[in-house]
C-alpha cells in the first residue's frame, strides 16, 4: 500500500499529454492550444476611426469643408487635403492623408461643412495599423487555455481552425449484481445505480464527452469482456469490483486483458482499494464502488490525470490554506479526505463522512486533507484543503 503523495506522483509520471489535432474555432472552448499561433495579419489591418466623428489633416484650421463620408465596411479611400473633412464612423477606414478624427460632439455643422469647437491633439482617435498586434508577431503560446476572449481574438484573424491538444475518449464501466436502473421500481436487495451518471456529468463539466457507459454483473467473464470493450477508449474508469471480496473480479479481469498494474491500494480514507494501470497508451482507473469513495478518487486522481492529458499541466491538488474551526482526530493512520464547508478561509467539517454517503458531498464546497502522520488537528490551526462544487 502506498501513500497519497506516492500515488499522485505515479499517476503524474505515467500520464502523457495526448496528440495535437486541428478543430474548428467554434468548438475550441475549454481546449488547450497545441502550438504557438502567430498573427497572420495585423490587427487592425487598416487605419480605423475609434469613434464617430470627422477625419481631417491637423493644421490648426477650425472651419473645414465636408467632401465625403466613410462608413464601416467601405473600401473607398477618399483623397483629402488641408481644409477638408470626411464624415467618419467607428471602425471605418481613415483616409491616407488624414491624421486626426474629431468626435462629433465637439463640432457644429456649417453650410459647407463643420466648425471644430474643441480641437483634439494631432493623431487623436485613429487606430494605427497593427495597434493591437503586428502580422507575424506571437499571438498566443502553446499551452494557453481557450476561453471566450481568446476565441474572439483568434476569430479576428479570420482563423477557422486551430491546433489543440486532443481531449481523451472515456468509457465508464459500473459493476455489481446489486445495481439496477432508476427506470424500474426498486427491487428488494438492490440499489439504484448513480455512479455512472455522476462520473459522466463530472467529465462533461471538464469538456470531456463519455464514449460509452458499460455495466457488468459480478461475473468474471462478463467483467473481462466489458473491460475489453472499454479499452477502445483512451481512458477506462471502473466503479466497483476492485476490492478483495469473493465476487470482486475486476483486478483479475484487468490482468486477463493485459492491463499492467502501476499500483493498487492507497493509504487513504475513503477510497483505499484504488487501482491504476496502463495498457500501451490506454489508462485504467478502478475505483471503489461506494459512491463517496468513487467520487473522491475521481476528484483526487482521475480528474487531474484527464486534465493533464489535454492540457499538459502536471498533476496537482492545488491545495489552499484555511483555518480549522473544530479539533478533530485521526485514529486510522491514513490520509483522510474530509468533506467540509469553507467560508472566508474558515473550515467546518460536515457530518456523515461515510464512503457510502453522498449527502455531505452534496453540501460541501471543500475537501480537507488530514495527513496520515498526524493524529490530531486542533481548532485554530492552519490546514490544507482543495475547493469543490464551486460555481
């Protein structure tokens, strides 16, 4: 049995970033840029007016003759001389000779044109070519996470596709004779299966689409075949059947599918019987079947690994510091992951921390990490936690 830090290090060591692919820009939200992008054009690509007003040659004259109009989208480059002015609108092309735009609120109209009431400094209100970025300059570095402003920025170059790190395909396998669908009336001795839905939605919140959800009863051959099918994906997440009971066949079925074990069992609570292995470039995470154990192992190990696959970022729990509200004990000699409420840095533990219960998970916004080597954490002490369930 290994420690939590050893388990995280091994998952990090064995998890590789996936290949780069070209995808449409409008589908890139949440992806990670797989290569540097240089600006294919300057932004703006022509001199633009930054507001509605009048373009002219700044030479001190206040009375100007109106000779034309430039609207956004017009291509006509009007020839302008001193003493002349062109009506212009925000985003429109500024005539080559013009060097200044006076805003419309600072003029009054005359019979032949305008009179400038408040003279702007020379070069005012004109966006220079490449003011935002010059053609050929580095626009974004590889490893940048794609968000809404970045999509707008890249769209301004006219890009239709961009290189991103591929997101993994994921299959989920849920095992057990006791599980049944929520579509049916609950039978005696059965439980409604919700782990697959929980995992599926957690993955979708990361922008990862689940390829398939598989089920298998507590039968060795059925479990082996389900695992074989699940290995079509980059990642197979298994819930249940990984402990040492008479009807736990997952570990043996993984061996029959030639999945190489990296580690099995972690000195933690909940989620001790956690298994991680590989087959070529396929990753398998076998999680305990109790719902809280399933979700805890997913949050601590699986989600960071999947994030690394499509971002390249090393695995980390991103722990934060808080202040413990109540003294608590650790009588297990294990790392404890405890569900808590955090408010302004103050941490209060929730009741009902059992691995079979999700009620405290549903009410928590933090997981306190209680180190295995400590027996007590006192009220007022600085502790470490990582946030969850944050909007």
